[in-house]
C-alpha cells in the first residue's frame, strides 16, 4: 500500500505522516526534505535558485533520503544535511526551487525508486508522484493556525510567520491542489492524534 499525505505548508503533514507510518509499521517518506536539501546546497554554493541547471549542478554527490518511520534524514555522502534543512533561509528559498520542473523531476525520480509499502508526504504526492496510491489525503488549516503551530517550534513572531506562510501559499499554488480522489482534512480544530486517527479511519 502507498498512502499519500499532501497539504499546505505547516499543515502538519510531516507529523501526521510519521504518526500514520508508525501506526502501520511502514516507512515514512518526506519529499519536502529533498527539496530543502537541494535548496540548502544551492544556497551554500551561491547558486541562482531560479536557474534549474545551476541548482542541479550543486548535487554532487546527490543527496540521499533515508526514510524512517520515526522521521527522515538526508545525506550528502557522509554529511548529514538534516539539522540545517529547517532554517529560515531555506524556508525562503524552497518554494522557488520546488517550482522548477527539472528539480521536481529529479525529486520525483528519487521518490519513485523507494519500495512500497510507504507513507509519502509532500506536495503533489497524490496527483503526480504516486497517482496510483490506494489512499490519498490533503491537510489544510488557516494561515493563523499554522503560524501559531510553527511559532511554538521556532523563535519567531507569529505575525512574521503568518505573512511568510501566506506568501508561501501563493508561490505554491501550482503544487498545492488536492488530488480529485483525496480526502481533505481541516486540521485546525484537531489535535495531532486526532488527525492521525482521521487518516487511519479512512484507509481501505
């Protein structure tokens, strides 16, 4: 079985996917970490994030996603990139990088090599990467709710985070539509376990 969990930024995709994967006893795959790894390496190399070839040239050796039920790690050779992937500068650049068709094709190719069963989290997982998935979900919540959640994890003001999320939503419009056969879940009024339970209850 392949389960896809898409949704807007900071809607809880990663935490929900990890919880669902643990409940099912299968790997959890975070596509967003690969986009963040590409962004980080591009930033470190001083590449123009709007030019696909410049960004892809930084992937030597290519980042490798290590999917685990408890969370994912991304490696470049022996270097663990994971601790640097959730910085504000990566947040600001990742939408630009993720909008590049060549980068999306590269990430999609990495994901499709992973064996099922798995829970795949990220944008367009159910629409493009795994359209044959047996169960598809799309998480949403208001920008304010998402900003409050993220502020609990980072030393930044809620208003600043909310403004960034609204802009991120605008940039991500092309990749943020739910699959036609996806179950849409508004996580605003639900606890993390509540969302996990809602997903598990809808599995075939």
